[in-house]
């Protein structure tokens, strides 16, 4: 089916108690309040909106301060790690200690864009230095660390192993092989699954979702990206997370209502709510 003929995305049948552990409200189109209102109609109770740069982090924190269903995560994305100057560090430190900021993120390692767009992407050594700074900030503030990882498994696991341990480590939009999932689970990290877990070719992600114990699994949209099947290619938003939840529940052999309850409890613990 072409993108032109693809049907307009609609929420899955309503499931009460859903959460969206990682979304980008400022990049998704309508206002944050409108997006959350639509999500609430689909059963979503709370969302964490994320900054991948200082401007979006400011918008995330402002949205969280204005709406009790919204929480913020603030950081500089690894591909933009060269933007982490002294002024950005000072402001991010202020944000991290704000009670409406529940995580330092998204930070991490991304070698995909080093290969595909090296002129505009921070090199690996700059990404590593920025990640280590964000880890220290998460430890100092007592907030969760929210990780972006794209084709950086070896370096990421190495850095996380020898850096100070934050209270919680969340691997957002988990997309790595099952072997990495097993290592992350053994270390106590939380795996968060986005719409790509619904893609037909991603059986290994569904296997990873089945492996994660209750308490080490979250679901997210990563909107406006990673729109779940059957609407892949359209713009994503928190109201569509029910599609992902149903696929993850099926992979785990549980009712989606049970999954929603477990994930909501994990959301509370990870983000210190």
C-alpha cells in the first residue's frame, strides 16, 4: 500500500491505564494539550515528552509544568553532542533538578548517523564525553537515565559498565539484538519498546519484549516516529500506543489490560512518581 492510499491512523480499541514512556510532543504537530487529550480518549493516562536538544527540552519542561499528565525528560541527543557547551550544561542541570523533569534523556550513542551524515553528526568521542556527562547528571539529580542507542551496542554497554550507576537506566526504543536484551536485563536496565516492535520483520524485538521481566519493560511511541502497524509511514502520536501495547502483550502471552497495569507501575518506579 502506498503512503498516499494508507488509511488515516486511528487508536486501537481503548485500554485504560496506558502510558507513553517516550514521545516528542513538540515535534508531533498539534499542541501538547490537544495530543494528550486525544491520547486520554484512547486510554492513555500519562506521557513523558522528551527533549533531544536544548530548545525541545525547554518545550518539554514547559508542557510538563502546564499539564499534570505530562512529564519531561531533558538532554542533548548524541548526534548533537557538540552542542553541549557550558551554557547548555548549566541549563540542563537546572532542568534535571526540576520536579517535573523525571529523566535525563535522551542521551546515548548513535553510530548510524556518523556513517551516513558525518559532517553534521557529533563524532564518537564527543558522543561518549556527552553521555558520561549526562550519566553524572542523572546520578547527581537522582533521575532516571534515558538512553538512545542506534548501532552503538558495544560502546554503550562498555560506557554504562564503567560509569557511575544512575538510579534507573531505560533503553528507549529498544532495537538491538536479543543478546543485547539479555545483557541489559541481567544488568537491571529497563527496555522500552516502540512501534517498530509491531513491524513484521522485527520478530527479534518481540522476542526481546517477551524476555523482559515485569518491572523491566515499558512501552512508548517515540512520536512522531515509529508509527506502529498497520499505519507505518504515517505520523505517530501518543493516542496510537494501544497498537504497540497489544503486540507486546501478545508476545508476552498476557492480556493487554494486565500489561498496561504492569507498565504503569514500572513507569512510576522508573520516573520516581
